[in-house]
């Protein structure tokens, strides 16, 4: 088996840390969406009333904004690391 040099080991650690951050983010997003669903849809049924639709729509909009912000953050960090 080949030994990794210091640079390769540091890069591997950076990649592992980035993957762990992504996994933590995904877990938080899923948890957030579960909370929003529980808040917005008190009584699941065949259809949503206007209150439920508005609540879920607002939550989805916030989730998209958050995802875009965090994606931009990760892209900037990757770009900085590649320079």
C-alpha cells in the first residue's frame, strides 16, 4: 500500500471535512423540513387548505434561499481552496 505525502494527506482531510459539512447540512435541512411540515400541516387529509398551502410555500421559499446561500458559500470555499 502506498503512503500519502503531507500534501495528499492534507487534501484528503480537507475533502473529508467538506463531505462531513455537506452531510451535516443535509441532515439539518431534512430536520427543518420535518418541523415545517409538522407546523404547517396539523391534520393531513386529501387536500391542503389555503393556510397550509401558504405556510408550506413560505417554508419552501425559505429553504430554497437557504440552500442557495449555503451552496454559494461552499462554491466560494472550493474556489479559494483551488487557488
